[in-house]
């Protein structure tokens, strides 16, 4: 049981509200202004893509990238914040349209690895040792376009290059079954952990579990978390919610299925997640209907829901729960949980 949790989110969670079917609906907020919102909402950590930390990094050399990241660290310290992780953003470059590490173009694969090494350099400058890999375009639109065995080998090569670049970093692979590609090569936590065991230093390769991604795979996020915890591989989480198996919605945590959220909080708290410094990360989108001045409520709301569910988890009569399990009276256990979520006795 973790007595106190630290929370994080990324600057992309405060956004302009564009979606695939329409343009922006809110004004932009300057990065420095976003940073001033973290502490008042109870957040201590900032999640970064590499180009969140160093915009236009493709136009800078290695020394220039580190200089910019070092300047950012001072800005974070001024706000009392810390960088949780850095993630190389490989899916938006025109060169990576067919994937980065698994592209059929050798030059693109080389670019993807080189950019990933620069992301490690940014992480070092920001004072974090965690790299998150969302393998967004590492998959296929048609299976015949790539070789899945070779693709796994290419992913291992990329991870090994990062591990060798800095022997103190850890890498959290963030699995997702689809979107933007039709079929991803690392769709679940089991795949991600198995990939880590193929790498040069498996102890430094774990997972980042996003609630919505597990749901998109037809799985329960708390079960995925339990699997990762059993393997000691849960390096971080992205909590949110999802209304069915469709596109990735990134809804506020607990806003769709409160019981599903309850079980995520329950498994994390029961097995001491956070006791080694892990953050409770949120990856959530404001509703498109929100006005700019109210476009951070999804962040404060999600943290509030987590903490209130934590109270429910810790307020359960565990002796009663254990007794019902021993009696195999799961109907009564079901009612006990539902009543707890309803605030009833």
C-alpha cells in the first residue's frame, strides 16, 4: 500500500480540441503557462515527448538539443516540477509513414534509432531515467507488406541501441493493438514483456500500461496491471477511460466505467505501486465542447476520481470480502462492491 501518490500528465493533454473530423475549437496555451497549472491541480510530474521538450529538434545537432533540454530543466525546477519520462515521437515525421524501427526503408530505420538516442540525451538533461516507447506505426496495414519475425528483431535492435547508449536508463514499452496502424506488432502487455526478455538487459525493459489501450485489445486494464506487477515490469501507467472497442478516446479516468477504474486503483494500491517512485500518469483529452478557460477540468477531475476511489478501496471491509470469497458467495461480494461504489453500507 502506497501512502501517498505522485501524479503526472503531458502538455499535450491541454490541447486545442482538433479531431480527425474537425479543426481546433480552442485557442492555444503557451507551454510555460501550462507548467504553471500543474502544481495547483496536484500534479508533480511532467510527461514529455522529445519534441515537447525540444521543439524542432530535427534542426539541431546533439549539443544544441542538450542545451535546450538543460534550459527546460531549469524552467521545471522553477515551478517545482520534475520530468517523469521522455518518449521519442516517431509517428508524425513524413519519413516514418511506414513505421520507424520496422520501416521497409533502411534510412528511415536509421533515423528512428538516431532520434531515439537523442531522446535519451534529452531525458538525461531533464534528470529522468525513464524512456517510454509507444510503437505507434510499428505494425502493418496489410500483413504481406512486412515480415513479423523480422519486425520483432528490428524492435529488439532499436531497444538494445538505446540501452547501450545509456546504461542507467529504463525503457517502458506502451502496447496498443491498433491505431494508427491496422495491426500493431506489440498489441498487449504480454507482448511487450516478452519483447523485453529478448533484449540485452531485460531488467531495464518494462511496460507503460494505458487503460484505453488495454480496453481496445479487449482486455481489462487491472488484469494487465496485475500481470505486469507479477513480472515486476510496471514502470508507469497512463490512466484514462474508454467507451468500447473503437478509436482511442482518452476519456477522463473513471468517467465511463467506475468499477473498472476502481479495480485499477485497487490492484495498484494493493501491491505498492508508487513505492519505488513511480508516478500515477494520466493521458486524457478534454472534451471538444470545453472552452479554453475550462479545458483542464479533465485533469483535476481524473485525479479527484483516483483519490476518491482510493478511499473506497481502503475503506472496504477486507474481512467481509475474504469471508465471501471463502464461502464462494460471489453474488454477495458483487453487491458489497457495488454498494461501496455507491457510497452505501
